[in-house]
């Protein structure tokens, strides 16, 4: 069973709700979800997982500073995360609030580490996004994303 760590930063409840929906999808997909706030996440947690999904609200079109700090800390294990499955999700207050740029910034950092990051031909192509609290569509996208992440991690690490 692939262990999938879902790391998120939270201010309003939206990214936590998305993290929990992704975790449900991971479980439905046969994986073992572990949900942690970014401030409770260590480099050892990243190394112990088969896959890691990062979630953040948008801050000026970028991930929250605390999420970026985790990536800065991860420099000391450069190379140790290669081959893990990765994913990203984001929430913003507005339609043009920077969700895709936030997701892409998280994916960029994962690619530098050598993560394998799947896209989606349907729905939210780069990773689930929400404007405000996640609605039914976002919840569904998160669940499907969790299933895809778990399935890929099982193929690569199972």
C-alpha cells in the first residue's frame, strides 16, 4: 500500500477541506493517506512517503511563505525525494486569484527534487483548485486526484 503524505497550509479552511477530500480519494484508491499541516511536517516525513501532495492558499500568485520554507528546508535532502509521486492543489479568494500559478510553483519545486507529477486530461489539469470553500465539483476533483496519485504511487513503489 502506497503511503501518500498530504501537506497543506491553512488560514480559512479551504485547503484543509481539499486535503481531506484528496485523502479520501487516496484511501478509495487503495493508498494510505497521511494528512499534515505544513508546520507539523518534517523532512523525514517527506522522505518516508511514496508520494507527497502539497496544498496552499495563494499569496500574490504564489504558495504561502511557510510552504515555500518547507521546500527551502528540503534542500538538505536533495536527491532523496527523486522518484516519489507528487501533486499540488490551491485555493484562492477570486477567480483570477493565482490558483494555477500557485500550483505550478509547487510543481516546479517538486520537479527540481525529481518527483513524478501526473497531470489530468480532464478537469483541473495541473491539480485541483478552489475559489473560496470547495464546492461539489472541487470535492470531486480532489477525490479523483487522490485516486490517481495513489494508483501511480502503487505502480512506481508497489
